[in-house]
C-alpha cells in the first residue's frame, strides 16, 4: 500500500517567484512501513516537503496524498516532530499532551498522555511547566505528542534537535516499533542511515537522487553527493 505520494508536487511560499519554488515537480512514492531518509543541502526543500505532507502548507501545483487522501484532509493520519516544539510553555507537559489529545479526539486523553510521558522517560516531570524543561526534555514531549493518536505516518524534521544519544536511542525505538511509515530529515547522516530504509535527496526543490536501501556503508558516497550539491 502506498502511504505517501507526491505527484508533480510544486510548492512555494508567499512572494516566492515561480522560477524559484521551494519544491519543483517532485514525484515520489513511499510504501507503508518504509522509512525514507530525506537529505539535501540547506534550502533544498526538505522542511517544505514535511510541511506540505503535514497539511500545514498548500501545494501550488500537483498533489500530496496520504493513504490516497489529500494531505490537508489527512492530518489525523500523521504525527509531526520538528526542530521547533510548538508546545505551550505555560502549560505542564501533561496539560500539553491532554490538550492535543482532545484536539485529536483521543479516547481517555489523560490516561494516554500519562502513558506516553512514561514511554518517553518523563513521568516525574509530568506536572512541570514545559518552559522550565530542558531543550531535550521538550523534544521528548513533542515526540509524545506526535504519537498521541497512534498515527500510521510520522514526519520527523530534525527530531534529534537537543537530544543526547540515550534520548535519541529512545526516539529510534519508538519510531520503528510499530512499522510506521516515516519521513526523516536530519543533519546526522550516520543516525539517518541507521534509521532509514531508503534515501531521497533534494536539491533546489527537485528530487535529484533516490535509492531503495539505506546502510551506514552509503555514508561516503552520500556525503560526497551532498557536498557537490551544496556547491552548485
């Protein structure tokens, strides 16, 4: 089953000229259970790709489909983690999760929030305002929020921001446990190749490279490719 499909996907931000769109005519299919490591130089369009499939940004041309549905009407199928937490600093970790659980229509929102704080290793900080937590602890709460409604698709845009090795090991375990479909961007190539099952590379908004497998052994060739693309 195709979990994500981009068909001639083009997207640009307000005021951005058509000739310099953030994404340009991207065609890509990701099957259920695959974990796509999405690479590219800064400004390549990786975060834009995530935003479109998260339903946070409209395509200006083409389609972004999640399980056959337009991305903007399929937000209940997607969990999102980015380098920005989008948490409410004045609310506690538990209050943040309960709030989002209710937005998603999760049954027993309190119990679900408590269970996920336990899973991400923060049960003792449940009643601490998020603004007082460390950056890494906030990112753990963000990951718990992405899992609240048990989505089949995870969109992870630099999810390792602020996490130490132990915390990211936990993120890896949670990401792979239920065979979810994952789109991952990260500056840590070694981590990405360990987590991903295939690779796509964007450059100046275009998909310029794909491979159907991912292995730590691919790091030298991909590093060389990224360095070359960064000089173009």
